[in-house]
């Protein structure tokens, strides 16, 4: 059984859509066995998928191949998370820094907020 790289990313829920998966691959944010490849490359069992998110690199090992999208609970039967703990910690620190910058759920700045920010930055 052979499956395209972009389709496999979509099937195991590492990307929301196939077009997003192929876009991530073409931008070089997702690599197969530490090499940048095309979306049409075929995935094999024991391949390692590296995904660059913000400041961290998440790694997954292919356990089995599938050609249909899975439910979230079944993903662990087809892919193994081998991400290093320091990479997970780096991602958590990045998320914490983003949440401190702006409160969650506060939305985009209002006109008054934007004027206050501009006034502050002018000094």
C-alpha cells in the first residue's frame, strides 16, 4: 500500500485539510526523514515526520499506513509521537509568551486601543 505524503498528514490529523498539508510541505515546515520532499512522495512505515511549529520541532514515527481520515482516538494506532521533551517545553513557553502579550478572547484592538498603542510607540 502506498499513500501520498500530503494525504497521510491529513489522514492522521496533522493538518486540517489536504491543501493545508501540501502548503506546509511546499513551505518546508513539514519534512520526511529530515529531508524536504514534495507532496507526492510516498510514505513508508518507520518514516519520521518532522513538523516545525513556531519555535519547536515535533516528530512523529509512522506505525502503519491508512488512506482514510481517522477519528482522533484512532490516530495513535497509526502514528507515534517521538517529540523530545525540551521541544514540548519550548512550545509551551512560546504559547505562554503569546498569552501574556494579549488576553485570550479580548479580540482585536478597538480604535481607542490602537490610538493608545500608537501614542505609546511614538515616545
